């Protein structure tokens, strides 16, 4: 069984089924993974654990792309940027925001 080719077929099926370009699919995939890990793990986005899973998932995706297509730097860098940009912005925003104590009442 050729796993990279099978994975590629799945990705093409998703792209054809949604009609969305590859760049948009990477943006959505990064955000979906970020939110799913947040919900399943119960960890805050500020812990950077959900972001780490997004990064690992994208590295896995690019590894399978490499095994199927060979090295294509422009495509690889674009995919990484599109997948990680918004999860990184959200995670840093949550992590760097001023913390409000839960027992404080806002007036």
C-alpha cells in the first residue's frame, strides 16, 4: 500500500469536494486542528500545546507531500505559512493578553 499516494488522493478528494483552493484548505485545516485539540485536551490556547499539534500535523502533511511529489520548496513554504499563521497569531494573542483573575468582579 502506497500511503503517500493514498493520502494525496484523499486531499484531492477534499479539494474537489469543497471547490476551495489549496491555500484556503491549509488555513481551515490549521484552525480546525487548533480548535479540536483545544476542545479534546481541555488545554488553553495559551499553553501552546494546541499550536504544537498544528505544527506537528503540518510537518506530517509536508512529509507525505515530499514522499509523493519530491521537494517543492515554494509549495512547502506556502503550505506551512498558510497552515500555521492564524493558529500562531491566536495562540500568541491568548498567551500575551493580560490575565484577569476569575474571582475578581468586573465593574
